[in-house]
């Protein structure tokens, strides 16, 4: 691999973000009930293989390429997705606890820095997991659906980040000038 590629734009990061985007979209859409006959249980195989195994392998490759931020994120998320996919249905409180712990890991990833799209995806994913954890503790299906929509949004941001890196689209929000009437010259 080319070591001159900046962190966040290499092919390993693209693969990791695509895997995360696909998994989040399947996971979120499964909880929204927006597609008739599709539930969260239908996202299990995607979470296990794409979110779990593929994301974990992308993380190992990123670590090999000395991209510790994405490597850590992808390995950790891969392990958590795989665990979610293979864990047997337990009590609502056990599921809520798992989602809460998963949310805290994702919060750490969001606060760790990195590019805006990565932080945005992790921030939205954190909100999704937190809402779903609370929904499991409170047995509130409406809150679960709202959390599903946040997961869909996070998946869309992760997918855009991967596509933008491949297509050389903008990946950062433009900064405003310091004040009114200030223009850039040069």
C-alpha cells in the first residue's frame, strides 16, 4: 500500500467506511419498520459478516498501515458488530446494557478527533445506540424507531465518506471567513 496516502483517505479506510455504512443502513432500517417485512433480525447476517468480519479485517489492515485511529475504530466496531450478531436474545435489560456499552465506545471514537465525516458518522451512531439502549430499558418501541433513523443517518454519512474519498468529492465543510466583508485573496 502507498504510505503517502493520508489517514482517512486510503483504500483501507474506504473499505472500512463502506462496511460500516452498509451495516448501519441495514441495522437502522431494520429498526425503523419503514420497509414492510424487514426487521432488525434481518440485519444480523450483514452485521456478522460485513460489520463484524470485514470491518475487523479492515481495522487490522489499517493498523498494519500505521493508521491507528481508523485501525482502532474498525477493529473495535468489528468486534462489537460480530458480538451483537452472534449473541443470543437475552433480557431487554441485557440488550440495553450491551447497546449502552457499545454507545460509550462509539462516543470515544467521535470525541477522538479525525475528519468531520468520521466524527459525524460516529456522533450519529452514538445517538442511535443511546436511544436504543434507553428504549430497551424502558420497553419503548417508538424510541427504538427514532434510534433506527439515527443509525440510518450515520450509515449514510459513512457511505458518503467512502464514496467521496473514491470520487474525490469534498469531505470537509468549508470554513467561513473571520468576519463580514472579509475575502480571501491570493
